[in-house]
């Protein structure tokens, strides 16, 4: 009887695997990253010593290894897919900055009709990383965390040219515990896109509006002070986009996004933000080139910018200048050369060298490597 069960199990497992569509990709990049932790160029410590970028910056040549496995099964009008993607970043001269991340997820789709598709998705990401987010964009978050989220939504077509969706999202994130601080949050939100598409000689045009709302319920424990603080952030964003194919190989996508954050904790981290960006994509059977440039203007409601004498300079303001370039060239059916570069420059009206947070910084990375797909 046991033998029969074993034979039946092997038969079912083999039959199921035969129906799966699997993709395995291995990618490795070698490159250089400047100012890994996004530190300002100067800092006046408690001893009165002015530290410069030579002491503050953590920069290094790096090596990344990336393995992506995707399995998908389709039957009738349904499909289910599973993804796991471990990734390691190793810094040769800054070993303490090295870290490991695992991305995983499962997605279910059901085509309910010609105009409607239901989708559920669950993801879990884990990042084992030391250090804090010292750029001070928001809270002083640890860089390591575990994150789970679940979403359920409907993709629909109101008419022939319409391609839209709406989904509800739940999330939970636990940041890496510290002796003095423990931070976690639960979140609930909704995301929707209303998109129209139409075809012209050069290709498919698309335009529309994307909007989202998310409420993050934070809990911050400080064991040393024996406190447990609760607060929430409400994030609202609205964006308009247009994808325009210039030729069959080149298309551009301008995007303008407005975002507002409301902090229940006396508006401490409440801000408004405007972000115009432009994406340019060049695609041929052998070469893919993707360039994205953006500018972010952020204004805080209550946080004050100060100078080194702690004089107030007005409300805190940021300006981000960002550029990302990704290129992939196929050498043959399975092997490709991949290159990735990113520049991030932030200016701030806070000039206080006695504070390391909410200051100017410059950071960038660039790398080149190989990707092999099975």
C-alpha cells in the first residue's frame, strides 16, 4: 500500500511539473557604489571635530549575485505563478555594508470575462542588512526588515480602448530590532489606474491617471525608556501619464505625480511633494535601453531647517535630481550583457553641520555584468 502511495505521489508530482512553465535567470554585476549610506559631506561631532566626506562616505567596488526562479501553471481561464528571487550585495572594502535580500511571491489570476480579470497576490521580502537610513527622509529606520503584503483586485475594461484596475492592499513590515528601538507597521490601502490605449503607425499609445491611498499604522517601542508610541501616516498620491511611441523602437513616457503625507504625530513628517519624470525606452530584438530621469520637490509642513548655530531658516525643503539607466544586450538566445547605473542628488535648505539628518547628499552606483536565462 505504501509503495502504491509513493508511486502515485511521484506520478502526480511529475505530471504537475510537466505542466509548469518555468524560467530561471542568473545575473551577476560588478561595479562601484559611492556614498552607500547617503551621508552628507560634513558633520561636526560632539568633540568639535569637523568630519568630511573622506571620513563619512562609505564607498566600495561591489559584486552582486541574483537568482530568479519563476514557475507558472495555466488551466482553462486561470493561472497561478510562484516567484523566488534571492539577491546578494557584497562590498569589497566595506564588508559591514554587505547584505542579502530574498524576494518571494505567489500570484493567482482568473479571467472572469472578456472585459474582467481577478487577481490576488501575496509577497514576502526579507532584507538582512545592518545600519540605519541616515539620509533622514522620514524616520530613522533600520535598513534591515521583513515585509509581507497581500493584494486583491480587478482588472477591467469599461470600453474597447480602456485598460484599468483597482486593488486593495494590506501590508506588514517589521524593521530589524535594535536595543534602543523597535519599529513596525501595518498598512491598508487602495491603488487604481484608469488607462486608455490606442494604436497608431509607430505602436501603442497609452494615457491615464493613477491614484493611491495608504494608511500606515506604526508602533515604535523604546525598551530603555519603557515607552510604546503609536502613530499613523496617510499617504495620498495622484499622477497623470502618457506613453508615446516616437518610432517602433523608441517610446517616451512623461509622468507627473503629486503626493501628500499626513502624520498624526503633530504633523511632524507631514509634507507635500511634486515629481515630474520622463522615461525613454529603446527596444530592438537584441538591445534594450531604458533611461528614467526625475525631479522631486518636497516641502515639509512643520519641520524647520536650521544652520550650524541652530537659527531657523524656514520650513524644510528638498529637491531630488535622479537618473537611472538600464541596458541589456543579447549575445545569444540565453546570454546577455547587462549594465545598470543610478545617480541620486539631494539638495536641502538645512545647513546645520551639527546634524547628520535631513542634509544634502550625493550618491551613485554603476555596474556591468552578465545574465543567463534557462
